[in-house]
């Protein structure tokens, strides 16, 4: 039979009482001692929750070997499963970061001992934005779903932890006047930033035109290679979906790109870390927006300009979703529904009928 007791810390007032093991109404570590299937044991359970400790002991007494699977071992098994599923490198990088955090936080605690309150405290320790916190919590839920399917825990404690409320404020497209200011800012860029490399202005202009008339993300633009441009069209695998997309480009864009090709066959990425160069080009574009008098400007607004331009000219939402590389049309609808021309015309027609 196994008996639970708290090993009171020196700072705990119960440690100074007579027979301190009788006092368990505190948050000191829980230990267990006694005979388990004929073997004597005395060890810490790595938990402070009395209910979690009872759950662990009941599993041991019932002969449930899975209850002894630690968070450290479960994290390694989960990551190995993610790699076997051949997830994208960007996703695996995020999962590895979460793996380290879970191992640091819970160490060798049994998976089944992690409670809802433990996950709440983990969420409270994050200093991220609401959107990032919500995505991170979703990854934690995915981890515990894997553990639940493996039979290592009685439930998914992360499911009961709510994500923060996120109010998404969509970026708006650049107006025609704003885009003209951006083109003007590109002309005076060398005067404002004379320390920049001599070819920066030329590449900035090519990148901004490319993003405006193709709608691709800045990371896809930075990684673009010359062999993707054929016959005045851009052949692109959208990074998030892997769907091949052909996009015709104006002659102005083709000419701007032709003056930027490097020996490596890339336009904007000389090698090294793609993420580092993406950040570098974001910073350079920000300087252009400031010169243009649009300090709130963001590269994603070029993608918005491409999308809204299509919708305002009657292009179906399904087609725009495909060109943007969205996994679901719901994503496109969430961001661009107000700009769907056919829908807006129907709304206006419905309102005008009430005038009669």
C-alpha cells in the first residue's frame, strides 16, 4: 500500500508542527512511500497537487505502466512523431521550442499529473501577444491530444484553458495616392540613406512592385529565384500550402526584376538565413514607408492591395483565395469580405428596396 505525504519546506508553517506529515493543506511537494507490488519505494512525485498525486498512485496500484511516462519522454516521442509526419521545417522549429519549454517547466513529472491549473500558470507566464498566445496554447493542446491518444494521461488539461480574446484589426490596402508616394520615396531613398548598398534602391523597387502585383508574402518574395519567371508569368509554390500558382506580371515588374538577378539565380537573397534576410528587407521597406509619409505602412498592405484590387473588379472570392495561397476560403473571407463587389452590390440593392 502506498501512502502520500507532503515534504514541507522550511518556509512552510506546517513544518514546525508536531507530526508534520498529517498536514497537507499547503503547496509543498508531495511524496509517496510504501509497498508497490512487493517492492518498497519512497520518492517524490514531482507534483504539488494532492489530487494529481492520488491519480498517479492509483494508476501505479492498478498496474498502469503508462502513468509513469514522464513529460520529458512524452515530448521526445511527440516531436519524433511530428518529424515522421514530415511537417514543414518552420512548424518543427516551433514544436522544438515548445518541447524545451515543457521539459523545463515539468521535467520528469508524469504526463498524467499535469493539471488544468498547471497549464493556466504556464499560459500566464507567457509574455506574447494575444494571437501568439492563442497559437501556442493550440500547440500545447495538440501535444496533450497526442499523449491522450497514446494512453499516457486521463484527459487533455489544455482543452479547459481558454485562449485570450483576440481582436484582429486587418491591414488596409494602400490607396492609389499612397502607392504613388511610395514610388516617389524609392526615388529619393539613396539621398535619405546614403549608407545603404548602391543596389538597395533598385532591389527595393523591384520587391515592392513584385509584391503589389503578385500578392505574395515577403518571405516568398525574398526567396524568389529567377527560374520562377517564365513568359511574363510568375510560377510560385505558396509557402504555406504548397499549391502551384501562375500569376501574370506587368512588364514594369519584369523589367525591375531583370536588373536585380544575382549570380546565384536569386533576386533578393544572397544566401544564409532566409528569416534574417526577410527581417532585413522588412526594415528597409519600413524606411521607404516613413519617407513616403506612411509610418504605419507594412509590407503586408501590398498583399492587401493586390487582393482588394481583384475583388473590387469582380474577381470571385474563391479565385482570390487560390491566388493568395490560403488553406481555406474562410481565411480569405474573414479578411476581405467587405471588399467583395458582388456581395456589396447585393447589400446595397437590398437597402434600396426598403426605400420604395
